[in-house]
C-alpha cells in the first residue's frame, strides 16, 4: 500500500510519460495494463494533435460507480477559479443499463459548469453583464390602441429579422420610456405616435450617442441603421 501511494504521489517535476512509467512498473493485473495502454494512447494522440495544455494526474478520480475508463477535468489556466470548468470521462456501461441491455456500448461524454464559467469570465473582466437582452425598445406615444397595435407589429417584424425587441406597454410617456431604456442599457429605441404611423416614418434613437433619426418602417431592421447590434 505504501508503494502504491508513493507512486501515485510521485515527483511533480516528472513529465507525464515518467509518471505513467512509474505506475506501469507496479501494475500486474490485466485490467490495470489495459488502463495504462489507454492512457499511453491518449498522451500519444494529444501530442500528435499539438495539445500542450494537458497533464496526467495519477490521483484524479471521478464517479467510480459508472466511469469505466479515463476521466478528465478542465481548469482555467490563470487559476482565478479553483474548481474545474468542465469534466467527464468514459462510460461503457451506462447506455446499456439505460436501455435494459447487458451490451457494453462505448461512450465518452462530459459536462460544463455554467456558473463557474460565468464566474471565470467575470473575474477576467471579459464582459460587462447587461441589464437586459433587449436590443430595441419600442415606445408608443400614449395608450392609443392603434399605436399599441402598430408597436406590437413592428416588434414582431424586428424579431423576425433577429433583433430582441420589446414594447413599452405601461404608457408612461416618451421621457420615462427613454429613461427606462437608458437605465437598462438598451441600445436603441423606436418612438411611435399617430403622426408617425400615418407617415410611415418613425424616430429611431441611438441611446449611447443620443442621435435621433427619422426612418422608414421598412428600413428599421436594416443593419446599417443599427451599427451597435452588428
């Protein structure tokens, strides 16, 4: 037992091949030799594929009740998040059990930790979380039924063109609508009133620059008019 633990906790300065050779020197079982052969293949393939950020850890263990071969974990290189961001391994028995068969069906899979990835990205200051995913807020003037109906139609058209669009249905007026868009960091607003509907021309406001542009309804969803969303 002392020899096993001594081998598993080998010199960290040794490379992967040397660590594997130490374990190979004490393994006598057929299953153990097969496992070493699999690991040797993985290291060989990884080297051939140019994968450099790979480390063999003899002490790594996961899900002993269902993993049947090599397992892996993925960590952030900077180390700002200590836990693994993704993990998985080989499980040749699970699928057979799920379908009620004794057949061993080869399978390898893994999963990602979304909360840890989010934390990692936040710590790296890669992005600033937005208050909302809305790209364009449509602000009807007042609560006139025609204005609201037109706003909903335009929202649908913009969504069909791939823009996350929302309609201000509260009816608090233009100022409050624009204030809300500014607070939620919504890039654009479209102001709709009775006159705009008659003319078929609406006011598109770029919330970051403050520039307002009169624009035809048919041109609302064109990319050149929404540069921040490209």
